[in-house]
C-alpha cells in the first residue's frame, strides 16, 4: 500500500468519525435557530385570478380577454383563505402605482375554502370607443391579512373588432332559446290585523299568469293567449289550515297544493329579434335583453275571510275569476297593435305601470288619468263579471256569479256572505328570474281599510301578508315538484 493511498484512507476514517460525533453529541444535536436579517422569512401563497370568457358554445375562465366595447367583466379569485378583506386594482399599461386607475374593496369571503367572485364595470375607466388604438389594462387582487400575496394578474386588451365573425345573443347565450322552468311557491300567510279576532278563517284564491312566448306569438298576435294557473286544491274554503284562536299576529303555513305553481316559460318575440353585434347594442331595435324584460310572470292573490257562503258557490266563483282573468290578459295581448307590441318588446314591461297615478301611462289598451290608474280601469271592466267587487273588497254578489243554479242566497234571507279582504300582486320579468342566484322573495300585502257594511263586525282595518318565492328550477325524474336552482342562468 502506497503512502498516498494510506493518507487518503486515514483522512476518510477521520471524516466519518467527525460526522458520527457531530450528529450524536448531546451538545451538537440541538437545533440552531438563526434569525434572518429583518425577521423570519414567511412564504406566502399567490392566489389565482381569472376573468370569465364567453364564446359561441360555452363559458370558461382565463388570464387574458379581448374586448371591443366598455362593459362589465366578471372575475374569480382564491381560494382566499383567512384574509380579513381584499381589494381589486385596475392598471393601465403596467402594474405600478402611477398607472393605477382605481382600487375598490371586495366583500370579505364567506367561505375561505371557495373561490370568490366580483365584477368590474369598465364604463368610465376606458375610452368609449378604441378607434384605431389598442389599450392594455391589468387587474389584480390585493388581500389583507392571512397568508396570501398579491394575486396573479389578468390582462385586458381593448381594441376595435376587425374580425368578420359576429356573435349574436343567440350565439352567446343559446340557453335563452330553450324553455326555462319557473316555480312559484307561496309559503306563509301572516295576519297583521284580523277581521275577526280569535276567530279568523282566511282563505285565498292564488293565481299565476304567464305572459310569455309559450302561448304569445309575436308574429301572430290575434291567435295568442295567456295562461292563468289556479291552485291544485279544488276546495277553496279551508285551503289555509286555521284554528278557532287565529287573530292578529298569527302565521299560517300555506299548503303546497294551494301555493305551488310551476311552468316552462319562453321569451316573447324570439322570431322578431335582431341578430345584433353585442358591441353595437345602441343601434339594435329588439335585443335579447329587451325581450327578457317584456316576458313576465304575474303572481296574484285574492284574500277572503270565511263566513257562510256555501262551498260549491265559492268553488264556482274561483273558476269564474280564473276564467275572467285569463280573458282579460288575453284580450290585453291580442288587442295590441303591432306598433304597441314593438314598443313593449323594445322597452320591456314595467310592472308598476298599472298602479302608476301619472296621467298618460298606457297598458292593455288603457290610459291612466288623474282620477284612475290602469288597475282602476281594469277593475271597472271586471265589474261586469263581478270580479270587480272581489278586488275592491265589497261583498260578493252571489247571483252575479251563479246563473241558473237551484240554490240562490241573498242578504234578505239573512245570509252572511264571505268577506273579501282584497287583491294584491307582484310582477317578475324573465330577466329577474334568469339572473337571480337563488329564489327571489315574493311579498304581497293586502289591506282593507273599511270593513263596514251589512253583516260585518264594524269599521276596522284588516291586513294580510303573503310570503313566498319565485325561482328557476329543474325537473327531477320521479319528483312532482321541481328543485330550486341556486345560480344564475347566465352571467
């Protein structure tokens, strides 16, 4: 063995011994904590930020988007973890303080494990038209608290559209051509002020009118109709489960077969829609958005308090009321001129128009005046069929509803007819329902200020409130009631 090899072996043995002693010595085995300059270094996660993209067939998410007009964009980021708050920041050209256009707080995350959404409307931040220029913008999220760094950035490219391909509303949102299932569920009846304390026996006649493209053909108005649905339960008396102790402050659950309605609805006028470039909506006469505002669902309730009206009479009254409402709604639609129809499709429907006291408002062939709203005039028209008496809250004239039946009741025979409290309604547009991220509350307040008259307890106020929901839903095989959908149909 050469001396050089011997020296190498000795050196290796010494190194192994020193390594063994270093790792097993009671002194040297203790961890050594060294404080980094400026404090301990903390690694932070970078949350992901994406913008919602949409194309001809489906919606997805990405880090870059090209736009041709100022509009609202939807972003998602996260998961946000345990941050206490955050803000989005918008920059032009580069992400640096001097280029920041705005910084806006984002609501605190309700679920630290889920992604969060926010919107930025670029109107006011970027030029109204790009001209021949291309503008570059960046968005990022800055979290506060938690263990997160600033998010990744999203790039927005704003330029003129030079492509030959134009996407219409149909291309962007093909689901709008399909029927949308809608459910109305009246759930609670609250007696605010009773008609008869400790002996209140209210019942309701709920109706839902579907003014939509299923039965309204904008290209053939004279043959169009309006569907008006009644409750599944045939018997009207006792359709609210009451007891002898009901009075002011009582709440009653509305049975499913009394308050449940569901139908498929479609947009009115799809055959008249202009296939418009989304970047040039101001020159589009009839857009998908306008059709969504013109397609409506009417939720209506007539509330009564039971006395001695016979069951068969009241059941017949309900059928007559439904028939008359359907007649009036259908006459309203079929009476529209083509110019009036286009006006409705272009401007949508405002549910408040029927109760507006401003003279000159028009709907259904009626024009409001200083003395009468459109609803007042509709009520007057209903009077010929005695439905007007129901809506106005006067006593039901039984003989006005029933012709040729063997039993005729009158006040002269001491007959105490059911007391009518009043009528209330709410109108919801297709747009309201499609854009909702869950059920929309329905609240119908019915008041009767003067309860005086024959066979009544005297003059006092009566007030009821009906609460429920309207929502988009999906049919489920094997189930009679569709299931709620808790997300918008589209952004």
